C-alpha cells in the first residue's frame, strides 16, 4: 500500500505542478484562449487538488497508526516480538525521507505561487505526519511482528496482514518470506523484520496454528 500511495501521489502531483506553473508564470493556454494567471476557479481547483492529496495520504496514515495500535496489543497474539533493529532503522530512514520530500514539495508550491496554499497545507500535514510517526515509533520501539491463530501482522512504515486461511506453502527466497495461496496469489514480508534469535520461535508457533497436512514448509523456511 505504501508504494502504491507514493506512486499515486507522484502521478497526481504532476498535473498540480503544471497548473501551478501556468498560474505562476502566466503561461498562455491557447486551447481555452486564456493565460494562466487569469484562469477561473483557481481557489476551488487548488482546494480540490489538496483534498485529493490529503485523502490519499490520510488513508495510508490511518491504516499505519491503526496497525501499530493493533500489533502493540501484545496479549491478543500467540507470538509477538519487536521488529529487528536493522529493519527499524531502514523503515525510519524511509519515513524521514518521505516526510522531508513532502515538505520540500510544499515549499516548492509555495514559492511558485501563494495561491497554492491549500496544496501546501496538505503536503505539509503529510510530511509532518511522517516525521512524527518516525520519531514516536523510534523512541517507543512500536514496530512489531505478531502472530494470531488467523493471521500474521507486520507493522512498521506500512502494515502487512497475511491471513492463514487458504495458505498452501511457506518459503524463504531473496531475503523474504513468501506465503503461497495458489492461483498465483502470493504475499510476503522481509526476513529482516524478525530478529535472528526470534526466528525459530516464530516458525514453531506458525507450525502450531496451520494444518501441516495442507501447508508445505520449504527447507529454506525450516532453516531460516
């Protein structure tokens, strides 16, 4: 979800940037016989752009915060461990980079034209949310991996839920744990999410909650 949201935000930023540049440099728009500075409904369009940007980011943020809240209710899980330090640092680095990028975009729109303040506000909120999330999760070690009788929940900068119903095989390839369901459906999360010393207990607990007659554990998973 995090990757798809970033792609959508990037793609949607392009027409916003084009609209902002047209207004800032008063570019002639021959198709509609008007210049950028004289475009009608500028305020309404900027607020519409800002609303879409904010909704895309807010949807990800709500899912992210809810995932952290859920996985930190440790007593609800059969197995629940803090995410590995290496994965922690990587996730926080990406969070900070994403947050700084949003703030740079906000500043860029503001320098082009102050009329873009709704878009500036939306990107600023998203950027600050990233930074606050990174700061709090780092200080409190909130990133965790949990296992219930029905699903595996991996929560860091994005939330991954892997349901056990219909699972057919588990394997480890290219530093990721893959969960195969058949019909070309496959989910995964990085091996680095689980500390080295916690991997055996995770594997053993997973064996207890799945039907081993129906779920194949590859040799790579048995030894990971």
